[in-house]
C-alpha cells in the first residue's frame, strides 16, 4: 500500500461536533462528534474516495508536496 499525505480541515459546528473536508479530494467530506472521531471518519472517507478513483482509473492526488502556513492579520 502506497503512503499518501492529506491535509484535513476540521470545523466546529454550532450544533456540536466537527465537519471535515479534504481539500485535495474535492467533495470528500465527513463529520464526527469529537476531534478523534472526526479524524477517524476522515481516514475512512479518504480510503473510500481513493478506492473510487482507482476503480475509475483516475489519478490520485495527495498533499505530500504542499507547504502550508497559517497567517493571522490584524485589522
């Protein structure tokens, strides 16, 4: 099994829990009640997404070559 790297974004929801998106995989979303559950659900969603790409013979993107920074700007 090839190792791939993916950045996930966890967003706290007003009603509780976290929504999760995977920017490198458009349309790959999931959710979880806790951060830990959200991360586990993301792993599962990514695996299913990759399997679908493989079955369709599509290229499989990943984030292994991306650099990421967070900036905070004062207004």
